[in-house]
C-alpha cells in the first residue's frame, strides 16, 4: 500500500485542488491522509470525503503589524513538532502541499523525516508560506510558466493547476432550479471565494436595481455576509458558500464576476466561461492577484476591473461589455494551451515515489 499525506488550508482555494487529486491517487492504490489546522475550512471539506484528518497547531505569518505576530511563531514551532511526529507515525511515501500557513510545519516535518515533498504554487509569484517551505521541498509545481524564474531551476516543474472533474460536469437546468431562476434573462455569478469579498459585495448590492433590469444574479458572498433585507428579491439569490452546487451554478452562468485567485481563474479558463476579474488591491495583498489578472487580460481571456474603480456605471459597463462580447472571450480561451494539471502532478508524484522505493 502506497501512502501520501496531503496538506493545505486557510481557504477553500488551498483545499479543492488537493481534493481534485484524491480519486486519481486512490485509483493508483494510495492510502491518503490529510494534515491541516484544528478548525480551518479544510477540516470540514476533507472530512466529507472520508479521508483521515489530522489537526496541528498553525500560526499565520503576517506582513503587517499585529499583536498575534508575537505568539504565532510559537504555534508554528509547536506545529513543526506535531507534524514531525505525525509523519514519523504515518510513514508516508510522499507529501503534497497546496499552500497556506498550516503547510509550513508539514513540509518541514517531512524534511526532518527524510520524506520527499512536492509544493504547488498557483500564483505568478510564490506566497510567503511557500517561500519558507521551498528549501525543504523536493519539487515545486507551478501554474504559470512565468513563476519558474522565481524558483530554484532544479526544483521547478510547470504542471498547471489540478481542477476538480466535477466542476466540469455541471448542469445548467439544475443551476437554475437551485436558484429559482428562469431562462428569460442571462445569469451572472459573483464569487468572492470561501471568505467572501466585502467590497465587491457592497458594490454589487449598490448596483442591484440596475443589474436586475437585464440580468439575474447569484451571489456567493462569503461567510457571515448574507444580507437578510435582500433575501426575497426576484432574480437575486445569495449563498454564503457552496460546494457540490458550484458546478451547476457555473454551468448556468453567462458571465462570472470574481477575484483573481489562481484556482478560480484556472477553473474559468477550463470551462471557457466569460468573466470579469476584480483582483485584491496591492494594499490588501502581496499583489499576486493583480499579476494573475494582468496575465489573463493580456491573453484576452478576461475583463479586468480594479476595485478602486467599482462604481455602478463601471460595473454595469464591465458586465455589458463581457456579455455582449462573450464569443470573443470564449474564442481566446479556446486557444489557450493551459490544461488540467492533474495528470502532470500525478505523474510527478509517481516518479518521485518510484525513485524513493528503488
């Protein structure tokens, strides 16, 4: 029996690509274990798949001043100890990490146990957690070719992002039924990720009267971001977060409005779904989403609207432009050479595992 430890957490974007690998790993005979934080979103998502889950201490590594910066390094140190003991007990053949702060102790623990590990970096430039983990990793997979120049050349491998097969199998009619929508008006979908996007939520709700004149809108607004005053408006449906329903909601949507995290934009590209990207501004991030969006805009896949430009007029202009020119965006996406990264990553896992067992 081959055994692999998957790790990744903090947001759904650090979990769903791992889950995309699960059925393929199982077909190859891998026993799968997952290491994440005690109560992160990864715990809930992984446990629904009947995968053994192991929680460890996790501290966030912040670029800004916060009193928790004094205590969190001790949580990271505790997490390294816990991960090292867990990996020694589980004796995996390999560790695969999708990123997030909880993965740093796991990658370090793998190195201390002389277990090979693979990191996947979705964005154009490595995030802080992955930067710390890179020296301890065996290989680093990337979504963008441009990322390779930021990595040790002997470790970097261009694979693409693993995309859940179920996201490609949505049913439009099921999506309409879930939302109570009809075929009379085109459908917009806004997703801000599992944590939501407060500024986009506010801007869309301020523009709702105008939007609903022509479109229907399904709004994935994030945890604790529902607006109860808007619950019964015809043509408008809110969810905090969806999982299995997402494929159907995407299938019914004519235009998607989204942040520009690497996982969601990879899924939109795979689905050839016309979209508007509103990247996190540099002041609220390390700028990775701005780079992701710029790359997609350059290739003609995306309409990019900066958060500081989100007036009602500009939002409506963006929506109408993408909807009226959707065939052009689809055509550009059809010429993309990007592919689902699952096969590339599975092949790399098998290659490293075979070398280890020789």
